[in-house]
C-alpha cells in the first residue's frame, strides 16, 4: 500500500460535478463507468475512457481521479476494471452501487498516472479520516450529523489540510454523502454492498502493491485489509462482519483475486479440463452468486467462470436470477438438515427438529 501522504490536498473535488437532483444517487457515476469501459470488464486506456465520457457530455475528472484506479504500463495511462467496474457494467444502477462507490471514494486508493503528483494516489484523505476518525467513533454513524458544517470544522482544524479554504470541499462532500447515503454504514449486518466492498478493497490494495513492485502474499490478505483502513471506513464493525471477512478472503483467493475477470487466468486455477470449464461458461456467461452456508448474507456476485472455484472455497453457487426468486428460509432449512444429518452420522442426536430450530432462530 502507498505510504499515506502527510498533507491533505483538496484537488479537483472543489469543482462541482453536478450529481443531479436530490435523491438521484450516483447514477451519473454509474453511467460514466459503463460508457467509459464500453460495457466491458476490461482495463481501458485513460485517454480512451475520457473520449468516451465526452460523448455523453459529462466531466471526467471526478470519476477517474477519485473513484477509479489508474496505473501506467509501457508509458500508457490505464484505468483498471476492478470490482466497482464489474458491478457497474453487469448490474443496473441501485443504491447498492452507491454504497460501493462511496467506499471506493472514502478508501481513497486511485493509483497514479503520468504527471500525477504523489499525493494524488490518495486524493480524498480528508474524507477517509472524516469517516474513520469522526463519523464512526464520534458521531456513531449518524448520517444526520454529517453536515457541511461538521465536515468543514473537522477538515479546517486539521494541520494536515493544505487548501486555502475548506467550505467548497465541505459542501460538495456533504452533498455527495447525502446523494449516496451514509445510512448503510450504521448496520452491523453483512450486506451485499459490504461484501463487494471487501473485494474492491483487496483489488485496490493488490494493484497498489503491483505498481510499487511490492510482493503479494496471499496469507497476508487479512492484514492488508486492516492496514488499509477498510474496517474503519466500511461501517459499524461486528463479529458477523469479522467472521464473514475470513470466508470472503478465502473466496477472493480461490477465484484468482484481481485476475478473476480474466477467464484464462481463472481456468488455470481449476483442476478440471479446460474444455469442461469452457462448455460450462459458453452456455451462459451471466454473473453467478456464491453464498456461504454459515450465513446467507455472505453472498458475492462473481464472473460465471468462477463457479467451480467458489465451490472449492466452501461456497454454494446459484444463478443470480434463481437466488433472487429463492425462499432463503428454505435454503437455511436445507443447510440445517444437512448439518443434522452429519451429526447423526457421528451418532449425535439432536433433541429438536430442524423446524423447531428455525423457529428459534427467527425468534418465534
């Protein structure tokens, strides 16, 4: 991970991005990513991204400098197709996208490009620390208290902030937070956007290490997450989230990490014949859902080619459409039934039925 700059710079965030009317969320960002990547989860040259955005009459400096990840290869600036891009390209706009995009912004890992100053790799540290140091521990994740005045007071009091003024930055940030919604950060439950956010954070961390020619150790992913500040900016921490992160890190590794959008790289990680995987994917390349049996909220959408690898990581795999229409309580009962059968095979007999256990879990 890049060393955190000692100074906070406002950068181009002081310009008005025109997010749209209140309640519109981050639809403009969702559209910009889809347009800039031409509807594909593939890395794109930064200049090409900018040209495509011009066709829809949108400014590009906020998406490419604050939300997406940049790198230089062979003298060419590129923008990475990571989890944020995968979600924008494959799924319609939703409030879940807002929460994921907000995490990308608050995490503030955007890489580098030719001509960029060192501090631009972490362009929104003022937002990162507002969430990690003020909004969570002091305001207790109360979105009503994240006002422009409160943000300005926090930023202006920091000796690290270098801008001549903080009002414009504070009003823009407060509006962004109001549009995207900070309410989801208060929940201690595992939610789908949080699952995606963990994958996105690992994407950004590993891309950063690659850019710095630093080694990547798969058994250190948990440590990378902690060092990045992920748990401080991704909402109210809980035992449920901590346990889920262990399963999700295992899934992330199994599916190839930052290479999971490269079909050939994923196939190389499987122990099955290439033809078998190819036939499996050829019929339908829509994303799938991987669900962990210990907690049905630990659900991750993945490229279709990751189906077999997700099973190797201990997840059950479903078509997204089937999962949306599924009675999750029935799935939970099936998992309990399997667990009871496993106990029975060991000679351990439960004193209640699976139906009774379900009623207890539902609080009936």
